[in-house]
């Protein structure tokens, strides 16, 4: 499915999953990442009955690192910008590159489309 660059990226993602929480939009995104053998703690933004600010505060109580794996549509980009701001304000180091690179390599705008 993925070329050599994609396989290297997946290997890095699997390693990072041991130390960071993966922030995703929904259940189908989680299923897509798990199908790639990414064993991580996932935080599903769309399953929360909280604001992004409250979600960021909750995440920061347990994690110091987060990997954003959000869709690159209009809504996903807006959520990415906002949650990044709130997480960083709460002392969480945020990685947005993994998600964007994975989507580019899969030729998809959505995580569930991988």
C-alpha cells in the first residue's frame, strides 16, 4: 500500500505512539490507523461533549506530547489550528507533520480514506 517512504513513516508513527496521544476526529479515523498497526492512545475530538479548549486541558493532564491526525478539509484544518493553540498553551508539544505526510503519501485528504 505504501512505498518505502510511507513504510518508514509508519515505523516512526508506531514508535511515537508509545509516548504520545494521537488526536483524531472520529471512530473511522481510529479504525483506519489501527488497520495500519498503529497501537496508540487515541483522543476522538468528535466524541467529546467539550470545547476544544476543555479537551486540550484534559489531554495536557495526562500527556506532554500529541500527534494530530486530522483531515485536511476545511473543518479539519480549522480544528487543527485551534487545538494546536490550546495544547501548546497547556504545555503539550504538538506534532502536525506526521498526519499531513501520511495523508500526502496515501493521496487522501481524510484519515479514514487511508
